[in-house]
C-alpha cells in the first residue's frame, strides 16, 4: 500500500522584548537560575499580570506579513495543568480568540516548485520555566527565569506532505520573524522551536489518520530526522496490523528516533477559561495601520527585487535573502561596488561566506565590512587587480592588514595592463618553449593554456588575463 504523510507544525517563537509578557522582569538569556523571576512570574498571592504592549505590536506585524486577519478583539485564557516548572498551576495563553488567524505562506521547494501552506492561527502565550536534570543526582532542578517569557505560537494547517516541506516552511517562518525583528530565532537558546504533528493515510484517502505530536524540536536537521522516523514508524505499525495511538512523543537526537512521552491531551483536559485578571485586547484600525506602515521589505519582495534590480538568478537571490542581515550586507556591498550586483553576489556567497564559516563567526562580527568589500570589488571592476589577486587582498583584509587600496599598494599587487610589458613577457615565454611552440603550430591548440599559465607565473599573477589571452593569440598567429 502507498502511504501519504500529513504534517502540521506548531512553531514557538520567543518574542524579542526586553521584559516579559505580563511583568517587568528581564528576558535576557544566560542569567543565573531564578534571578529573573519576579512575584508576577511566580504567581504569588496579591499580584496581577499587566500586558506588555510590545507583544501585541509584534504579533500584529507577523499577522500582516502573512496576510492573516489581525483580530480587533482577542482574549487571554488560562490553560490549566500541573508541572513543577509552572508555578501558578496554569499558563496564560490564547484559545478561542487569538490575535492572529487565517493566513498563509508560500514555500519554495528543492525542485523549483512552490506550495501554499495555510496558517491556522498565531496566538500569544507565556513560556513555562525549565526543568534541569543533568546537574542533580536523583533530583530535578527548576529554573524559573524563562517563566513569563513571551511566545508567539504559530499553528499551521496540516498542508505539508514530507519532512522536506516541513523544513522549508519552518525555515521560511524563521527567516520572516528575523526580518520583522520580532524574534532572534536563536535555536540553541530555545528562542525558536517547534512541535510536529505527524500522521499517515493511504494515498487517495481524504480523512486523516491518527496523529502523534513530537514535542520541542530545536533544529532544522532534527525536525527532518524526527518527522522521517515518525512516518516510517507509523507505516510499519499499520502494515503489521497495529494501530497508531494519539500521543505526545519526544525526539532522541542521539538515537535518531522518537519515543512515547504521554498520551495526547485534548483541549478540554486543560479546562480553558478566560483569564479573570486580564481584559480583552481591543485594537483599533489606526493601530493596525500603524503596524502595517512600519513593516520592512519582506523576504519574497526583496528576493524579486534582487532579481529585477541586480540581474541575479532566482537561486542566488534566494540565498542572499535567507536572512535580513545577509541581504543588507549584500546590498550595501553592491552599492559600494558601483551597483555591480553580480560581482557582489559572487563574492558575498563565495569568499566572504567561506571566511565566516571557517572562522565560525556571525556576519555581525565580520572583520571585513560591506564597505571594505565593496571598495575592493571596485578595484576588480576598474582593472587594478584581477579576481585571482583579489583573493590575496581579501585574505589580508580579513587578517586586519588594512583596506584594499593600502594592501594593493604595499604588496605591489597592481595588475599589469600595459600591452608592451605583457608582450615582452609573452615573447620570453615563447622563446623558452620551443617544443610547446612546435606542438601548437602542429595543431595541438590545448598547449595555448600552457603559454597562458607560464605568462601568469612569470608575472606572479599580475598580468591582466584578458590582455594576456588577446596578445598571445595575436603573437602566435603572426
């Protein structure tokens, strides 16, 4: 029997506010345990939550960027359950009336096709604390610093049919929240994670199979591995006569497998009801229009502009717009390089990215700025240096030896463009290569490359390659 996976994602993006969703406590990462949990976060008697206005603006910007409906009236509810890292005994979330609903994103697939993925809703909620198992023998530590941190939970429709589609969608959301600057998307710090709902059904059947939810996956690679394992597990179970049960599972990245955690809860298990301490959130059109006016250029629009303005391929434009920082670095480089977008794209995606990866650093920490790189590209464009010599210049810039012009001058790297000087070198090479000259005149044209190489070697790579080729053809012809 042929099987079809059905996949939906619930992505939790931590919002980039400096304080928590209902208190003034800091959201900074890395503080000592339990030093950033105030009385409101702990739910102590007599305290009341006060909504952080900034989380509403951030949620609305996400809604507008995905063509969703931004609700003019939304309500916070209490989601009741017991867990040691939830000191109040309930989590403040949104249930029946979320702030964002009914949107969509279009993802680009590896085969060049695109696919629409529906967004059911995006609702606001507070994060719980964190249970620490590794540092305590036979006990569990509780760190409540994260309690009350604002989250935007983005719930997709079950529109994905493979793990690769799920990863493409997750990457699109990751890029978008960073473009909007509403989340730093840092997976290592838990700022961006997802739950995957996975089921399978026979091809052609419209009704869904029983789904399992895989909780708290925090990398694109793990999402793909977890979903693929779960698809295979469910198919093997069904084909052996078993039945899939609705449950919550965890992904073990060391064993590359999912394992059962608990039976899956239904909404009524949480006894949702409107939080009596929080009024409904009411937005007027003026607020929504203000958020819309402040939206940055979004990834899809910027990608198309790069194609139209700089003549880039769809692939290159997609790579360069994968993150806002990368796109802005490229565009600043292209401007400094006199608008030569193709040259800038090649260098940003090539030597520059390779240097970042080799050094294991982020673009913000690059020792070579967009201005530095762009001004070096001008020296390629105006013939001062060749592309090969430019790699030496870039390496010296990366090592802090100065700007491009200074390095070119001090190291004597200017390209030789004087025809008379190049002709003299060619003549010497031909005189010293009688055997190869005879082979060339005998019809072995591939020897031409040997002559070019010898000229470049004699000039230490400084001769203009175009001039070398043109003059060499002329002199061999005569």
